[in-house]
C-alpha cells in the first residue's frame, strides 16, 4: 500500500488472502487464520517499527482512517473484502464496551495480556433480552482467541495489566450490510448501535437538516 509497509506484513496479508479464498465456512477460516496469526504475534520488532511510524507521522499506518474505536489502527484492508488486519492499543486497565461484530475474528496480544469476557442473551428467543456472562479468559502474548459473528460472539476485551498492551486482530468478511456494532449494557439490558465517528456525524447532519426543513 505504501513504502512504509513492512514486507513481513505484506507477506502475511498475501498468505491470508490466498488461504481464505479457498475456504467456505467460518470455522475453517478461523482455524486457518489462527495458524498464521499466532506466529506473527511473536514478531515484536515488526510491530515496534509500526508504532515508530505512528510516532514519526509516517504515511503507514494512516491514523486518520476512520475506525469504530479510538484505540484502533487499520493495518490492512483486503481489496476483495475477505478480511482486515487491525492493531489495538490498550492503556492500563482499559476495556471496551460489551459488543458484537459483523464478522468472525481472531485476536491476540503482542505484548501484555488480554482479559476476555464472553456473553450470551439471557433468553435466546428474544433479541431484546438482557445478557449473561458465560466465561472469562486471559490471553497471553503469542496466544489468540476467536469470536463468531453477531449475537454468537458477544464479548468484552481489555487490558487487566498496568502496562499498555498491543493487540492484533484479523476480522473476516461482513456477514450483513449493517454499518455498526451492537453495544450491550450489562446492567440495564439495553442494546444500542455504535457507528464510526464519520458516519455518526453524517447521520446527525441529516437529522439536523431534516429538522430545519420541518421547522
């Protein structure tokens, strides 16, 4: 993509693209990506160089690219839409909201540890039901975990340590046309959509313009 992109990452993305193109179900995709992502997680210098690029303001990775979460950086978007490669930087004690994804994912830390809480709907027959925790996992560097799309993969990830953690994630092809992730409130049972900041601004602009027209 740019001259700053490391060759090791180029090779990984090529292997990922070629491998995924031959697979037809999510569990096979997850198994394949796990087999090539876990060795990549051990390349600390590779990701250290990428962080140097961020600090020095180089063109790769493009930190201006719109993302859903403010600690997220896009490392690669497959032109065929089969997958994306992303880096998350977790501050000490930082956790995201309980959420789902519009795709399968394979996720692991380069440094630090990840704490993962898994959830399911308390009543599978009702999408408006609350959620209950089904398990907690601690993921160490070089290890990974995976999530399934939509309500089968409701989870929360964060950094339980006192040092900033680096997480690398591969997310698969979108399962639906929706442009948001669902956020789940554990206490109230409320579910609401989270849009990327640029899309949210456009939506608010449309609502504001509509209000002006009505007035």
